[in-house]
């Protein structure tokens, strides 16, 4: 089909580019810690209570409500991470139990105790025991619960103890608790962590004087120090890529049963002043980072909007083709006299390279007698003169299905004088054929495949050299508006830069901003690829080519093809191949259609062989 092609590359090429961007995004989503895969459950509520003991240990109760989304009552593996305590702290799981709950979180049945089982390293990959149980991976600080037939809403309660969790200094005790480590399988909703301090009977809680508390994690989290020695950390939501951490300092004298070793471990160190300064600096840094992050997000979105509007303006200025003088729907002659079919192929495909141009050139050379196609083999000559090419000077041979070995070689009308561009393309094609039939005087599909397998780089280099020759012949025609080409390169470059910035934002700044930036980049890319337009001359030739395609496609060849001579009908076959309407030419059964019929038979066989050989050559060149 004709239709509107993207400037410089066809629609398929652009979609391959877009698919590459999508694959890159998927790779980023897989590798980036900001994105989590969907699990078969969601965690709608987390309630944590940490009771600080006077001996420096902490007893923690962890309750979480899960909403199971999987159907069929299969088995689930739930995971908790208990990490981030100070060096030397030791976690001991005491109990794991579960119970169904209603929408308000109230129990609807009795608690079910899960039994402990020895952890198996293979369970890290998702396997587990066949019965309901829990196991603790102490090397990765991970608790696993293996359960089946879960209700739609269920609460799990984990009770554990952390010995050595408090760090004692001369003036203060320091408790650091990573109550939501990073990289959970799902987001944790409505997280509430409560730290209960062992307030001395003869002392009181004075917030930010003798009891300090800081929270790190989501920006919307809150910290509340209460007079009874309870500190509440609230986080509406903690994404899998985020974490939530509590730090509490209180008088070391409240730890009345602290061991002598723990008390002397940091002797001579005062903590209140330095920690307060450190945390204040942390808060300032976090605030600055958040301001910078928001500024970058707004800058990215502003840049995306500006580039999208600018791309639209550029398209309005250059992206619309000029109206040709020729307005007909049908045309039955060559689009431009003296123009090689391959040159028209570049115009048809908006200058995109294609092996179809090689096939069309070979068809045209066979029609003119420069090449001879018969079943089996063809002779390879030395050179092709620029003028007066005759069938006796034929230089190569190609297998043509449907032409018998004893039949006369296919020859069309030979022009008494070849155009210089046509002759140059003939010579380039002959050089290519000599590479494809090294040391021989014939070329067949089998030999084409053999060269692709044995000499893939030579094969690809020869094809590339042929395409460069064609490019050099296309440029003087000035098919495409140079100003629009420059504008297209600018827009596509801006789209690529915006896509890279958006990917960076997707990883490090904000997922929504990154996605919006990528969408804007795709929009700029689409507008950019539609920006290049043909010149008036190029558009005129393209209009005749489109009308010729319509004439062939809509039955003109069959209904009124007798108005053309056999030589003229044969000359149109390469164009029918380029336009993809070869099957619309009909059975080609008339007496004068031998040449056209042979070309129509040769085209698909040669196209299939060349495409397969190019595929093999690319694969083997990459491997080697």
C-alpha cells in the first residue's frame, strides 16, 4: 500500500523503534527498585507495637491484615523482613498465628497457630512445605509463612523479641527500628508503629528534651510523642520501593536492668547533642532533596509540554504535503520516464532502504535483457556498458520458477540507450551478483543461501554498498524538502532526549512524571516522523505512482491492460512488486504476456530467497 509513510523511515520501522523503547521501559521496571510486581494479596493495615524492656531488649508484636486476591484457594507464601537493627542484635520469633477478620478488622473466628519448621534454602525461590507452617531465614532476616486456603481477609500476628536492640551511651539510650524495610512484595497501607518506653517512676516524658523521636520514610508520615512514654509513627502508605524507620532516644537511666557489658560498650560518649544535630541535618537534607525532586519533576513536565507543543507547531509548518497538480485516481503508465524502479521505491517508502529495491532492479534488468533468467543457471559477464546494452552482453543469471530449462531465456525490449542512472544501478547490481556467486558463473537460491551462511559479512557489505549507490542516485532528484528533514531530525532528537530524561525520572524521581514524560516523548516522535514532506516534484511523481498502484489494484490491468503493448506491461511488473499488488495483475494468460508472466513468477521466488539470505546473514554476522 502507499499511504503516508514516516519521513526517513516507514511506519513499521517507527513501531520497531517504539517497541524498543517499551522493551527498555520493561527492563527498567524489572531492574529498578521503585517498581514492584503484583502479588496475589494486598496488605491493607499494619499495626506494630514495640515494648522496650529495661534490659535493652525489645518485645515486638506485628499484626497485618491481608486481602487475598487469588482465586481457587491455592497456597500462598507470605514474607516479613526483620532487618535494620544495630549490629549484635538478635531476632527470635516466638509465635506466628492467623485468624479471619471482617471489613472492620474484627475477628470472625479463633486464632490458628502456625507450627515452626526448619528453613530450607530452596524456599527462597517460592517453594515451601506442603503443610501450613512458618520458618525463619536468619541469614536474610526473613520470616516466611506458608499457608493455604486463606480467607478473603486475614490477620497475621507475629510476636518476636530482639535482644541487644538498644545502644546505651553515657547520657542516652538509642533505639533504631526499621519497621518497614525496603523491597516488600506489596505496598503496606495504613502503617502504625508504636514504641513504648520504660519510663522511670520518678521521671516524666519531656518531648525533645529528654525523649527524642525521628521518623524517616514517606514524606506524609507523622511522629507523635505522648506523655506516657508512647511514641506513634503513622504512615498512610509505604510503597515497596520505600522504607519507614523510627529512631528514639531516651534517658539511659530508664534501662535499670541493662547488662554491664552493654552499659560500658560506648562509655565516654554523649549522644543527645550529636544525634540531635545529625537528625536536624538529615531533616534539612531531606527537605532540600524533596524541594529539588519536586523542582525536577515540574521541570520535566514543563519541558515535555513545551516540546510537545513545539513538535506540533513544527508539524503544522512542515508536516503536511503540498497538493500535487495531478489529481487523478488512476494512471496506467510508468510514474516517471527514465527513472529506475528502485529510485521510485525510495520515494515510495520515504527514503527507507529495503531489499525490495534490489528485487525490483533485478526484475527490470531481466526485462531489458541485461540479465537472463532461466531455470537453473545464468552466465556471469564482466561489465555492462552504459549505452547500447544488448541481450548478448547479459552478465548474470537467476533461478526463475516456471521457466523451463529448454525454453528461450526471458528477454524484454532492450532500450537503445540506457539512462546514466539506470546504467550505474545496473553496474552496482552486477557487482552485487558477483559477490553472491563468487568464483562461478551462475546464481541460484541455494548459492544465495550458501553465501549468506559462509560469508555473512561479505554478503551484508555488498548489500550495503548497493544501497549506498542507490542513495547517491536518489539524492539528485531532491524528492524530500531539506528544511523539513532538518526539522524532523531536531524533533526526533528532542523526543529521544525527553525519553531518556523520562526514564531517569521513572527510576529516581517519580513514576507518574516519568510515564507522562514518556508519553510526551512518543507524541513528539510521532509528530517528528510525520514532519518530513516531499518536494513539489517528488509529490507529483508520488501522486502518479499512487494512481498507478490504484489502477493495478482495482482491476485496470485486467480490464484495460490490452491498451498497453507487451513490453509496456512487462515494464510495469517491477512497480507492481514494489507496490505490493503483484497478485492483482491476474493470471497473465494472454499470448503477449510471456515476459510479464515470467517476471511475475520470478519476483516472489527471488524476494523470498533474498529475504531469507539476509536474515541468515544478519544472524551469523551477529554470532561471529
